[in-house]
C-alpha cells in the first residue's frame, strides 16, 4: 500500500470522528501533491467536507487545483503550501477542514 492510500484512510477516519461544526487540520511535511491536494480532494469527494480559511502570520502559496494532468476541486486553492526556499524549512502543506 502506498503512503497516499494510507493517508486517504486516515483523513476519512479523522473526518468521521469530527463533531458537528468540528474542524480538523490535515498537515504534512512534504509538498508532494499526491500526499496533499490529492488526499484532501479525495475527502471532498467522499464526505460533506469544506476547506476553511487559513490565517497565518507568514506567507504561503495557495494549494493546487490541478497537477500531473489531474484536476482537483477548486476549493483546494484555499489550502496552504510552504516551499523550502520561501520559509527556510522543509516543504509543508496544510488544509483546515470542516463539515459542510
């Protein structure tokens, strides 16, 4: 089983455990879309989830809405990508997710 497949199971389980009006943060220490936008896109298709705004004190890039000939839900542009050359750190991704 590949890591993105495991992450898809984890994100579904985490979302299913949310109370009504609950919020979860999906975060990875990579900027690989297969482990980030693809996983969150899977959740958006499978559950009544929404991307919530992220407010941080540092700059970040918006999430991708397409990659490698695959189109993702446009709401993924509301996620945050952190590239090593911009934040002097490892690559990082986060999505703030709530129930719709």
